[in-house]
């Protein structure tokens, strides 16, 4: 059984505080503002550990860095193609979507992640200025 360390708690609190689907670097950069002696490796190891225990979820983003989500339920995301930020999509998760997908390669589905692409309101506003 792994023990809960101060560093683990700090990483978890930071992911929850940021609430922005932060990258590992963003979590690290936030933590060093207050705890400048913490190592990047410590932050990365604790992010992985928190994912393994189910306290946070790693979201793999196509063409981008993995993100860490404080919401652990199944839900979809949208990534802004201009600024790269990731947002939650307000729609119901489709748990049995895999059953509708025709598989010609013999896969056994274990789940799915869908990331939509678009332009966020902030970037859209900048484009119109």
C-alpha cells in the first residue's frame, strides 16, 4: 500500500485548483511558485500515481500534451485549435458507443475518449477584433 505524501496532496490540490485540464508542466509551474524546491520528476511521478489510484484522470489529447483532469467521470472534451486549451463538453456520455462501431480488426473495446476540435470564444473574439 502506498502512503499519501505531502507532495501527492500538493499535486492533487493543484490539479483541482487549476481546473483547466492542465499539462504536467502547467501543474509543475504552478507548484514551484510556492514550493520552488520540488522537482519536476516528483510532480510527474505523483501525477501518474494519482491517475493509478483514480483520484485524477489523464486525458490523452491528439496532437497535444496529455492533460490531467480533476473530474474522473466519463465525459467529452473540446480542444481549441488556436490556443490549445481543453474544455469539458456539455453533453451526455455515450457508454455503449463501442457497440455501434464496426470493427474489422478484431479489437475488444475497453472504452473511448472523444476530443472535439474548435475555436474557443476567447480566440474567436480575438480573430474578430
